């Protein structure tokens, strides 16, 4: 696989030339096909190595792949990245799933297109790799690497096929949203992918793994694991989060790179705010006394950014305050595509707190 990503300057030059022909002639035309075969064969070579990339090389290689297909199709790289990341975060493993092949293990992307969609639902050969017959039966699969085959485990073929679907609806932001919905037929999937694309476009990079503790470090707060304890107000339920007790008005910070998904009153959480990160986790901050005025729904935030202040709001109609001591209720929810479920945030809170303490100590040493 490492052989695919050498001689970057030469490959980019070839791909830029092929991209010009593709965009001028359109995907699927003879001239576009010739340019694509020449450019992508130069970029990827005839065969891919079976060994996967190291963790350090993975993100740059993945970004390189997105940009290559972007140059060949005119679709912004961050849209491919968003679809790929969404596929990476949803549940897809079924019982008795066979072990992945070496080619699948070495892939850069995680987009898995079901056989009936790739080959066409009426195609009698659901392992078909012929671009012509796949197209005849209305399948999505295309040859993106120039080897004459449309293979669902070939990253270039997969992304080029995705590009064909997207471009069939147009290349604007609204066209992209429609194309994504038409593929997944799931409004939440379309929302997540658009959120991820916005994050990647804003920060201009794939690595959005930074984090921060939700409160300023110090001795002004205390917390312990309260996951699963009983709650009675509003009906029998369990505590889906961790309570961090702190003085009224203490700063509450974003724990992640993310996009503000919800903001406003919730009768259980009072003034609350919800932020979606690139791992498809929903960070929930409740019982605030107020919000930072610069933060609105749809805005992008970074770790450590002020989003509000500790309070005691909630357990009633809008404006209800003081029914319990001031604290921040912090929750984490994971969207797996079909369902979204809460999980205990306490281990991550301790991890973020310790990481921030270590970073401060290292900074003082310097």
C-alpha cells in the first residue's frame, strides 16, 4: 500500500491534467474515460500492496486519496471525507461476518457499498466486476483505478463510484444533501454527513481528535461516577451522565472539535447545549445558567472554547432555577446509524482532565 503514495508531485500533475479532461467531458464519456484511466493508473499503479498503512501514515494517505478523486471529479475532498467518516462511525457488523480479505484490511476508506447497490439489484452475478454489465443493470460500481474492473474493495473504484452518484444530482451544497439522502434514505445520516463536511472544510484537516476538560482545571469542582443512579423527577429513569459540582457561574468549555447541534431549554436539563463531534458522539451540557453569546446553533467550536456557565436550571418550565445545587451535568451519546445510546462519560472526563494536567506540567517545564 505504501507504494501507492510515492512520487506525490508527479501523480498530482498527472491527475490535474486528467481532472481537466474529466470535468470538460463529463464522467462516463469516452474522452473522460481515457483521461481517467491514464491519470488514475499513474496514481495508483496496477496493483495495491496488501499490508495496511501505519497509524501515522494513514490520515495523510487518506487525505491524498480524497484529493486525487476530487481533482478527477470536481467534488470537494471534504465531502468524500464526511461520507467516509460517517460510514466509519455506524454499526455495520452482523453476526457471522466473515474475516476481511487482505485487500479489505489494507483499505484506506471504510465505505462499504452493498452488493445489490454496487452490482445492480437485478444483476444475476452479485460478484460482478465488469463496469459494462454493472452499468447495464443499473449498479453504482465504476472503475476508478483504470484496471478495467469495478471492485467494491478498491478505494479508487469506491470513491469514483460515490462521485458518480453525487454528480448525478449536481455539485452544489444542496445537491450534495439531496444525493446523500437518496443514498441512505435517512434524514439523520444526511444531517451527520453535512455536519462532518462542515467540520472538515472549516478546519482543513482530517485529525480533529483534540479534547479538553469541560471546566477550568483547579479545586473549584468535584465529581465522581454517577452513571446509572436513579432519578425520580419526571418519571422513573436512570442518570445518563456525570454531575460535576461547581460554583454558580463557573465557565463551561467545549470538550471537542464539533458543531453545535442543539441549544435552548429542556425541562430536564434546563438551559442546555449539545455538540456533535467528528466521531459521531453527542456532547451534552445541562443545567447552565446561560450561554456565551458568540455560540449559536450550527456554529463550530474547538476544545476549551467557552460555551456557557454552570447553573442550576431545569426540572420545570423555562426559567426554572435552584431546585438543586449548581452543577454541570455532562453526558455522552453515540450515534450508530439506527440508534443513539448513552454511555458513561466518567472515564473520558478523567482522561481529559489528566491529559490537560500533564500538558500544563510540560509547558511549565519548558
